[in-house]
């Protein structure tokens, strides 16, 4: 690394005691070739993700909105790449380099002779407020496993967790930083991790050893690890948890179900083993005699799936969640969402938006007006499958050309449920869910295409089922407006005249919207009648006993 660049970096950090995004970004820009620097200054760099420099190709800037811009009409030369490499100093065995006390990462692409012919200069930013949604879980003293696709923000959340636990909770925190992504490059950790201490890892295959060393030598209360990816690292994580140290880590995998199916990392959630049940137990469970079960206690108490930057699905009891998934039961995680506009956190159950306890007439009118003037929705008949082969469903929908029918992963969004009869015994959880959400359920006797096709036809010919015909007769937006207007008029009658009102028969999807509207006005509603004449009945709230009634009761 050149003396001039080191001097420039020192001056910058003398001015910025806590480096800002702008000062950090300027250090990254000064590493790349001068002609690329001039081109970058013409853009808004707050949304810059990375700059790509490949030998013989045009330099590119990539932004968070998906935009990719060529920064020059002349291709990158080997001299320019070598100049960047010289400024950075050296690359580690994982072909990464960085700028001391920043979060930027420069990754190299080499040819077959080992020469660097491409560079990805990725911008690292300090993003605060990312764990407000789960701060109560972070401070609970329980082990937390973060899951999610690459780039969704797992490392960013780990960085802030380290700062919050070290600075606010006053915990002894050790960050095991394998690629220097959490606390930045250089020997001095980035201020974004607060007072947390950082242990660097010389080679990626030594991460497990450094994890154990951190426990043995530095008496931490919390250890933070990014990307547990091997069986040895999973075993080291279990060792740490069994010694009473709180472990917070990320792992390869988009969801808890993916992790269970990963034989390398399944030990993090308790491990999976094949168990042969007795005849009576197999009959009681209504399953085969050979089943999969959790082998031991999970390493982590809590699992969090990061669906996007503001939405998290939380499994507060990993052991229970894994047991449910292995038995094929439907599980509904707690979903928390950060409203980026207001900064408030909403806790959603089963991915269903929360319903306010009350709503004013003005708010309702505004809501109804916005729906009325909205663009007509392209409604699709949504089917939730339970114990049914998705491959068979896809083939049937394609064969019958049912383009208006689709599969949903959320049972609460479904217009109908197609289930294997042996998986839905009376009183089972799926039957209770279907009853609670008033979703019609149709059965296939066996998991074969003829039986599944028959169940789909029954669904489409039911209340759900006059669905395709109803779509031809009336646009879904018009039907929704009519049903909501009818519910609104009924609400006024119930409030003013204190009497019950029955609405016109509607399909289950529309009835759910009417139920929600009634609940917003603190009234009661329930469905009556059989399909296809099932309808909503709105009743006034129960009256509070008067003082005279209370006195007579006491007497």
C-alpha cells in the first residue's frame, strides 16, 4: 500500500473520529483508477453497491435500484488493475483485500496462472437501526441463528448486534471475523462494532479453532460468528453453547426448512435421525412406521429468517419448530415488519396484517375511496396444498390450462385447500385452521394425479368454485367494492338500530374482507349457512349490565 495513500487515509480519520459513509466511500474511490473516479463523481453515490473492473471490459457501477452503468467507453487494462492491487497491498488466501478501518471489500478474480484479471470493489456501509425489530430477542440472553439469502443483510445485523450488546448491554462480546466483513479490514476494528473485541482468522478453515480459542482464552459472555458453513464449525458452535456462552451467528440457508435438509449443518437445529415407531404410535400419529425426528437439543434457542431488509420471520422455539416441520405440520412463525416510513415495528401473526381495534368514519371512507379508484386487480384463485405433490399440481394446472389458478405458501391467503385425506384427520391442526379462517378444504384420497385433479375440479365448482364463472360475470374489484359497501351499510344499521343483519352470500375470500371490516368497528360477525349460500351475520356487541341489574343480581 503506497505511503501517499496511507497518509491520505490517516488524515481522513483524523478529521472523522467516527467515520461517516461519505468519508469511508471516498477512501474506496481513491483506490480505483483516476479516470473511473472522475466518472463516478457524476452520480449519486449513496446508492452505489459496487464497482466492477474486469480486464478487457468496460468498467461498471452497480446501484441498489438494479441500475448498471458503464463508466467509460474504454476497457480496463492490466496496468490499471495492477495499480489498484498495488494500492491495496495484498490479497488473502480467499482472494479478498480491504482498506483498514473501513467496511469496504475488494475481491479478486484470477486467471489459471494466478494473476489478478478482475476486481469487485464492494461498498461497505454502516447501517443503524436494523435490529430494532428484534432488539428484545437480542437482549434476552438466548442463542440466535440468522438465516437468509446472500445480500439480504445478515452481516449488517450481526455488526449492530455486536455494538448493542457491547455498548448498551455492557456484555463481554467477541466477534470471530473470518473475512473481516463484520469489523472491517486492518488491526483496529471499525467503530460500528462498538466496544466488542474482534478476533481475526488467518485462513477460513481455521474458523472453528478460533471459535473455541475465543471461549478458552478470553472469557466472553457473547460470541458472534458470520457464516457457519461446515460440519466442524457446527460442532464448535455446539461446544460453545454447551459451555454457557451465548452464540449469535449466521448460517448458509434461506429458511429453517432448508437448514433441516442440509446434512452438514442440521446439527445446529438438533440433528435429524431416522426412527422406527411401534405399531400403536404409528397409528396414533397416522404416519408410516419409519419417520424422521430431531436427535438432540438445538444449538440455538431462536431462529430468524430474514425475508427482506425490513421483514423477519421468527421461530422463538427452534426445537418445537423443527419437530413440527419434520412431522409435516403447518407452522406459523411470528412475522415482524419495520415500517421504514414511520420507524414503527408491526408484529404480524402468520403473515396476516394486524387489524386496528377501531376505525373512524373518515378513515373508513378514505380507505373505501382508495379501493374504489384503485386499478382493477388481477385476482388469482389461490390453492394451498397439504400433503400433495406440487409437481403433480403444476402438471394438472398446465394440462387444464388453468392460468387463473395458482399455489400459495400461506394458508391464510388461500381460497381453497387441497389436502391428502390421510394427513387431515378430524380435529387435526389443518382442519382447525381451515375452520378458523373459513377456507373450504377438498381431499384427494391418494397422492396421484387423477385424485388431485378431481379435488381441484371440486374446488373450482364449489363456492370457491363458481370462481371461474364469477370472474367472467363480474370483475373481482367490482365484487369486492359491492361486498364492502354492503358490509358498511350493515354496520351502520347494527350500530344505530342495535339489531343483527345478514349479508348476501359471498365466497370465502370476500367474507374474510367483510369480517376484517366488521372487526375494525368493534362489532361481532360470524358465518352462517352452507355453501354456496354461506354468508356473514353482523351482530351488535354484548351489552354491559346496568347498575340496577348488578344490584338485583347481588340481591
